[in-house]
């Protein structure tokens, strides 16, 4: 997102790819952390409710991703259409601006919002281990 905002892969490919590589290297952990939370939520849900619903949670994440992609693509197509996008011609400044911000600024803002929400995620290793041990104790008692 930073690379697309600052550089063009056409006019400055070296700067674009160097910046992209560096930002992806440092961003990979954050992106992975989002999906690492799912198993934690499965354990937390079982601990709170006594019901293990990992299939539902993974399916719901997949559904959410698909709905988000469908809505995002539809909104982008509508915005480009409203701005006068036409295939196979040189695009006007409004269309180019929408394209640029759709792949740089807007996702960047959404990732910042995600980072803020994750800041309040309080399930750490100590609390997770406590949850898992309590789930094991319950299963031993019920066996």
C-alpha cells in the first residue's frame, strides 16, 4: 500500500519493488497474527460456553472474507463507473485517483483500524494456557 502510494511500478520499478519487499517483510507478522487468533478464539469459546465450534468459526471467517471481497469489489466497480471509467482508454484523473487510493490509502486506513482493535485483544500466552488447562480439567471430570 505504501509502495503503491509513493511509487509507480511503471515509472520507478526499482523503488517500487524495494519498498514493497521491505514493507511486506515487516508487515508479514501482523498479517499472520490475524489468522493466528482464530484457534485462540475456538479455545476461548469452548471455555466460555462449553461448546467447541471450531468448524463454525473457520467457516464464518471464510464467509466474512468472501462477503468483504464481494462488497469491496462492488463498491470499487461502482465508484469507477461513476467516475467515468471506460476500458481500453486513457483514464481521467478522478478514475486514476480512485484506483490509487483503493489500493493504497483506504486499505492502509483499514489496517490501522484493525491494529487499534487488536491492541485491545487481551488473550495472551498466560491467559490462553489457563483456558486450555481449565478445558482439559473439565473434559477429565466429564469423562
